C-alpha cells in the first residue's frame, strides 16, 4: 500500500487509484481517517482539485467518486439530469467504469449557511404540528450525513419502522473559492456550523477537518430506483387520499424513530413499480418507500 498512497499532513494522495482496489476501508491507516458526527471518512487530498471525504458506503465506488468522473467540465450538468424532487441543485449523474458498467449517482450541492425559505403545504396540517420552524436550518454537509446515518441505524431498532434511504457515498470540496455572498452565506450563519463540526469530530491522530465559508461542498449519494410519489399520483397510480395518507405515515414513522423533516412532502418519497405490471410495490399491504432528501432532517427535541 505504501507505493499507492503516501501520507502527508495526514491526508491521502491517490497515486494509482486502480491499485487501491482490494484494500478495505479499515486497512487504510487510522491517521488518514477521521470521524465526524459519528460517520467514518477517509480523507483524500487531491492537489489542484480539492478534497474528497469518502464514507464506508462510498469506498467500494472510489473510482466513480473522483471529480474527473463527474465534476470537471461540469459533467454533472452536461451529462446528468437535474432533479425536481430535491431542493436546490441536485443531479442524477450516470457514471461508467472501465468495463462499461453504469452506476448512477446523486450529486447535491449543499445549501448550508443559507437562509431557509420554507413553504408549508396546508393540505398536510398533521405533519406540521409542534415544529420550531424559526430554528430551521439546512444541515451542514457532514451534519447531513451524520443525521442520515442515525436515521438509518435507528430505523433498524426496536421501533420496527424500517425507513429506507439513499446511501451516503462522500463529500467533495473543490479548490475553487467564491465570495460568501455569492453562495448566499453570511458569517453569522456560518459560525455555528464551524463550531458544531469541531465539537463532533474525532480525529484520533487523523486530519482536523474544518469548513471553509468560501468553498462549495457537494454531497454524493447512491441512486435509489423508482419514482417520487407526486409523479406517480400524476400518472394515476396514487389518488390524492393515498398521497395524503402516505405523507402522514412517513411523518409518523419518522416520529417513532425520533426524527422529523421540516419540508416533509411527496416529492421526497420514492416508490417502485412491481416488475411486469403497473402496480406499486407493497409489503403487508403497505407501500414501500424510500426517503431521498435530508437537508432539513432533524431530531425531535424530547427535552421540551
């Protein structure tokens, strides 16, 4: 492994990515890894390109996560499809390996430290009760991965409400800088994110990760097959009553696991059709869904 990567400032410089195949996440030296909001990362410092923080889910797909595969020359925009179900700039990007195998990835530009403009649908009042909307904020990139992993782990616990989600692969921070105001950021909004990441980081001799107010942070997820509930309602596969019932069910199941989403809405629920027909997949009579938007995912404050 020494000829493949070299340690400098506790970061990894990829010399030969193909040679990293077969090396497991846990075989990477501890001083080259960090844990932020409970999520383990391998930190890759790419001179002239930026930094890539890879999770356990993303490590097997490392060659696909490199910026030359999807970011450079705005490939995510030119080759990808902008998604309507996600807030902000979110793209479905096709990636191909050397054997021509396709692996779709979600590329999402983080909106942390920006003002949150919430539109609350009055059609779903039960889902909007008892929430402190004044404290709503977009999760930071590492915070979003951390709370997503908490949700994934909690939904496998005693509540018996299994909530499926897309998998967090990695976070990419390009070298390019922009003035904060161009990204809608202010220093007073940014400071709490910086403080939180410092409090919720376990370096264990590895790199000390800090956020940069002048840089973009892009979250990379695995793609979830299916269509969102709002689109399926438009196709006539769900009626308005079923759509409302599903929205309330998602809210309740999140609540049972100790979470809530400020903008809980059908465009964030992905459903699948059964193979060979036009019926939606169900288990035990209930629709099978996956959640795909987490920038406003939060934990319920039980102290109040």
